[in-house]
């Protein structure tokens, strides 16, 4: 079983195109059997390697012994050795993650830092087939979907896993045959950790049903990985035709998504990166109410007719700005710049531009107030014969979405009369007429996003 392990190791590296013979690898080495076999195989195959060990300070003298063991091995084999000492428990508490997640984050962040410093091409870690099976079962119990079912990839960015072709039993046999010394991590035996419970309790029970359970789960992971690539390709086409992103807003053609086979799954994969889950996807498809809002921890989704709009959360109370009659400096809002000038009027052509208007200055009472719209706001839209209308109804007639309505600004005279719904319509009461002697010209310059 072990005689061909080195050949299979080299064959797997070539087949998966993990790295080249001339590359330098930074090898994550805990001192356990898997990592020590990986180091042995890499040395036997003639690769250039450096060792990296994290001292997590979780097991007292045992952790000290692991660090000393790997350091001594590196020295004996004339290998460059890197070590980082971390307070894992403090990190986990600060970042509100489990000890296992803290260790994972610390490990890979540091590995990448050292890799760049040493100009190594790859980070090699010692995951093997049992790890694939354990990860799949762990993810299955957590409900991670297809992304969690491909197990562990042999190559992910700069991280390579050259032992994924072998089972743990093969590595143990190889270590014993070649008299490789390793360190046992006592925490690996504690079934209070989910992965250890799967390793020591769940997988042995499944092996009673089928002794080839590890091999079969690993094969299943490859199938799921291929299916994920097929799904990603299909979703790429869907995004190209049914999803647009403009000025930070994601627009999804919900009506057409609804007509697709497996619409819920497709919508979920389109919105999951914004913090929404499968339940949200189902609720969105079930609702046809325009204006209905759905919230994730990161974004807000709003149904607008046949569209689903994903935006940032609505802003809080926006500040008000004041335009004094004597002022000349433009007003800077987060969305636009408002500038103005006073012009003598003697019958010139009135501009026809949504972002440039003329108001009869004699009808205005200063200071003018620039603010966001408020419930109950009314004005007399120009061109409607002096008819009063709620701004809410005026905007609804324009078929604006909720995010678009929230960006509306109002210019108000000091007597409380609204003179301009900026970018949409001025108020009839402030129009330029035969009695006008001076014009307040207002210009809006939207800011690029």
C-alpha cells in the first residue's frame, strides 16, 4: 500500500498542476503525522521547501514540544524555519469566533505574509482524503449547500494540497515504513469538537455500512466540484442577461427569474453574496408587492415592479442646508453640488433642463432650505394648472423605485412652500412670468459614483 505512495504523490502533483519542479513551497508543519509525511515526500521528490509552524499556546508544554520538534527537524535537515507565537484565545475573544476558526484565520493570514516575504510561489498544507470526508459531513450538517459539498480543493489560489489523493491510513503506514517521527496532538482526540466527533464516531459508523466510505465521499466531492463549475457557468449567463449593476445598485429582472426552472435556487445564488439566504429567495419570489423590503445584515432588497433592487441601507436623517440671499459658495451634498446665481430678467428664453431651473426671485423668501423630502410634503407641480399634489403621489406616478425616492431632495422657501423637487419638477407658484424682474438660476451637478 505504501510502496507506490511517492509515485502517486508526484503523479497527483502533475495531474492537478499544483506546482512546478523549480517552485519554492512554504509548508505548514504542525509536527503531526500528515504534515511530517508531506515534508518527507517533498524532500524525497527534490522540491525546495521552507517550514512554517504556528505556536497557538493552547496546550501548554505539549504546544511547546510541538514547536521545538518542528524547529529541530528543520535545523537537522538544513531547512529555513519560520515560527509565529499567538494568543489564540485572546484573538478568538476579540473577533468573536471559535478557537478553531481563530486558529484557521491566524494560520492562513500568517502563511501568506511569510510566503510574500520569502517570495515563495505556494503554500502547501497536509490535508488528505479523510479531511475531505470530514469537511463534507461537517458542512452537510451546517447546511452550506453545494459550495460546502465539494469538500477541499487541491488548489485554491496559492494554497496547494498535495496529499488529497491519499487516505490517513496510507499516510500512517508510510510513516511507519520509513520510520518518520511525528507528534500526537491530544486535542485531536477530544470529541467535544465537531470535526473530531465526525472523525472518531460518525465516520467509523458509516464505515460499518460501507468500508469504502472515505473513498466514496472523496469521489462525491469531485462530482460536486464539477457540478459547481457547471452551475457557475450557467449563473454567469444569467447574470449577463438578467442582472445589472449601476452606481452601487444591483438590478435583477425578477419577473424573468421567476419563470426559470429552479428559480429559487438561481435567485439564491444571485443574492447570497449580499447576505441573503435561501429563505429570503423563496419569500422574494412569493411576494409580488412593489415596494416590499427585505433586509440582510449587509444590504437591503426592494421589489420594484418586475425588478429586485439591492442597495445599501437607507441613510439616516440627512442634514438640511440653507441658501442665503447673499451667499455665493455652492452647497455640497453627498449626491450633488448645488450652485446658483441671480440674473436680471428681461424676457430671455427659460432653460429646459431638469438640473437647471429659473425661479422668480421676488416670489422667494430667504433663506431657502435644501432638505430630503418628508411625509406630507405637497407642492404645485409646474404644468398642472396650479393643482396641489402630494410629492409622494407625484413620485409614484413617475414609477420611481423606493431607493430612487429616498434620494429625492427638496428646495423650500422660508415660508414653508416647496419651490422645487430637485431634478424632477419646479413649483408653479415660483415660475418666471411677466412680473419677474430677477431670476434665481439654480444648477445641480450630480456627483459620479
